[in-house]
């Protein structure tokens, strides 16, 4: 199926759903499930979580389909919802845990960029962390960078920053807590095509 016929098929299914045809949503789900699975799968570690997030995405689609205005293609709108659900899930996991260790553990594996969706996901993932880190004072930013990005030991950070061990530990502790708060504050805005 070429791109134009996919778009036309989506438009027809959306029209049928809005008219009350319940089986049309199942067809829409079937057509787009692999795309949604690929997107949300980058935000979680296991298959069950991926399936759960897929359900959340399609539930949001179902609940807000009547507000879909068609200003973008359905695929673009669906992709945006899937990314927002993935980001929200990641943010909520990070807020329940403490520290940058969690960021490293739960970030999706690096991906080879092959689709526009992949580019969006990777860009937003980096923006999310960069925005959080920028909220920190410079000493905390640097300590966090050395510890969690460059993976230096406490002793190496002490030497690099020319600061006592206790001070470095305080910077890291405060940095983790401020980053956690900053990530929690960042809202995932609703997106209606």
C-alpha cells in the first residue's frame, strides 16, 4: 500500500469510527499497531510494558479521535500521541526513582535513525535530559556530567573539580534531586492533530 492510499484508508476508517462503526477502530488498530509498538518499545525494557503502553496509546486515540481535526495525517497524530505516552512513562519512572543512575538504566537503547519518528524520539530524549541538566547550578551540572556521563569515580571527580570529597557528594546529591524535580515539572502537553 502506498502512502497516499494509506492516508485515504485512515481517513475512511476515521469517518467510519466517527459514524459509529465499532469494527473500524479494530482495523485502524491492526494497521498501526506495529508502528506504535516500535515507538513505545524504545521507552521500556520489556514486552509486557510495551503492550501496556500500546493499550494506553490506542485508548487515548479512541478517546480523542472525535477531536482529530485532520490538520496533519492520522499517522503523524498517532506518532505524536505514542511519543508523548512513552515520554510520560519514562518521566514517571524517573520521578519514582532517585538519581541519574535511573536515567541511564531506563533510557532506550541507541537506535539507528531510519524514520522521522526515530529522529523525533531521539531528539526529544536528549532535549529532556539537557533541559533538566540546564536547571542545575554549574558545579552540580559539572559533577553530574563527570559522574554519570563520563562515568568517573568520586576520586577522579574530586581531582578534576579540585574539591573535597564531601563537597562533591553534596553536589551530586543535590544535582540528582534537582534533576528529579526538573524532570517531574516538565509536562507532556496534549497534542491534537
